[in-house]
C-alpha cells in the first residue's frame, strides 16, 4: 500500500513540476514576445532616424554642389 500512495505522490509531484515548467515557459515566452516587440519598435525608430539622416546628407550634398558651382563661377 505504501508504494501505491508513493506512486500517487510521484505522479502528483511530477504534474506539479510539469505545471511549474509550463508556467515558467509561458512567462519566458511572454518575456521574449515583449522584448521582440520592444526591439521591433527600436528598429522602426532607427530606420526613421536613418531616413532623416539620408535626407540631411542629400541636402548637404546639394548645398556643397551649389557652393562648388558658385566657386567655379567666381574663378
């Protein structure tokens, strides 16, 4: 009889461990999803900054080209 109750206890303990593992896995998945979402947000922000910097560089290039043309006219 003792082994029967022991077996029941092991099964119960195993189920509890399984429930804990499942709970921890769910927490980990949620944590990773949050991190992923945050990283995607940072990526979009960085892409926006890159686009803005490209526009600024293009504007500076045009200004430099314009100044170079002015210098050549003065020569």
